[in-house]
C-alpha cells in the first residue's frame, strides 16, 4: 500500500443478498463505487445459511492481515444475514489480536439491490464510516452497531431485524458520523492454535436420545454444544454420555436457547448446575450458535481442560 493520505478501508465482498439483483450479482468494486478510500476484494463464499467454517476462517485471516500487516484503517465484510450473528462472533474470536489496530465490520442486507427500498447501500455506507471510527469487531445494520457477542436476528424479513437486547447497542451511525452509546464487552481471549472445524450443535428436548451425542462424535465431531433450556438445563438422560465424552477428552458445552447471564454452570442452583458435576462446561451466556463458534476456537488450545479454562475467561 502506498503512503500518503488517509489509510483505506478494505471491503471483502462475498455476494449474497446485498449484492444480488434480478439479473446479476454486483462485484465488490460495484458495491464500493462512489465510496472514497475503499479497496474492494471479491471472496468466493457459500450462501449465508451454508457458509463453511473454512470460508469464515479465511475471511478472518484476510481481515487480520489487512489490519496487522497491510495498514488498512478497517475492514468491512459483507455476508448474508441468515448466519451473520454467528459468523461475526467467530470472526471476532479469530481476530482478537487485531482489535486494537482497526475496525472489522460485518454487514448485509435483507432486500436485494433491485428492491424499491434496498437496505444494502445504507448499510454499506454506515459500515465504511464505522470501520474508520471504531476498533474491534462490530455488526452494522439499519444504522445500529451491535456487539457480535450480543447480537441476534429476531426478524428474518425486516431490515431492522437484529437486536442486542437485553444488552445495549454499541452505537448508531448518523450520516457519516458514528455515535458511541455503550462500551463493548471485553475482547475474547486469543487462542494461538488452529480452530477446529467440526463441532456439533444439538438441541435438547424432553426424551432426547443420548445416542445423538455419541453419534455426532463417532462421525468426527471434536466437541459438542447442547442447546438447553432455562438457565442451562439439559435432560438427566444425557448425563452419563456427557461424563463419558468428557472422560474421552471431548468437551461438552451447555448453552441456553434463552437470554441468560454469564454465570458459570457450576454456580447455578441445584438442578440446572447438575450437568457441570458430570463434566459439562457452561457457555457463559452465549447463544448456542455463538457457543459453537467459541468451542471451535477454544479447541485450538487443547481438550477439555484447556477449553474449560478458556471459557472461564470469556
């Protein structure tokens, strides 16, 4: 990159709805047309609902290099909104060491480019402004800035369908001005090892067969996340299998489908905390999909003991 003038922002364009029209998919250069100081790169990626771990790992590596080695002021990543909340958190986990060097902003669109009122152009403009003004990883949609750890999609058809509640928004974008409203949660701990791509996510329910867990591991899963209920309840029928898997150094993380505080699993009242007594690790308030991303990264440090220690620092 040549010196002189403000450092540019890198746009990593993966296609999907924000780039899609009736007859063509816009390139990154076309999406960035008219935006000063933006360098665009096209990234071949699957649809959002089918994005592979390898694709997300590649986006994170490219964003890290742009900030740490190439002098970009920030990075904007476009992707589909279906899995944006989990993709953003995984990118944050994988770029924690670059957080102090610039902003990494993930955005997308619900409406395609040919819609009478497309949301993509405004989301891109707001994301470019955010990438220059905010450090660390954020999600920018409908003028609102969300922490990847907190954001959830609550309405799949609305441009304003993402929420951080009960947590605050990090800020809002007004024109080209970014207004900070709250501090971001702590930067997640960095793991030096390579993330694991094969982590199973299993939703629990009354009567769930314990064989689902062992079948997932037999198929190659290096870790399992259980999407429980309440503050972290899972059926007692799973306890024996949880103990067996953790004894084989396969971590089992318990998350909740509800909003819950980041209380360690072992500190929950009797009943909800029983899974910890047989070896399960609490997700510390993460939604199930984000817990899966966190476990994938934590497994880079080792097995059950290393994962338990990493989650304790979340």
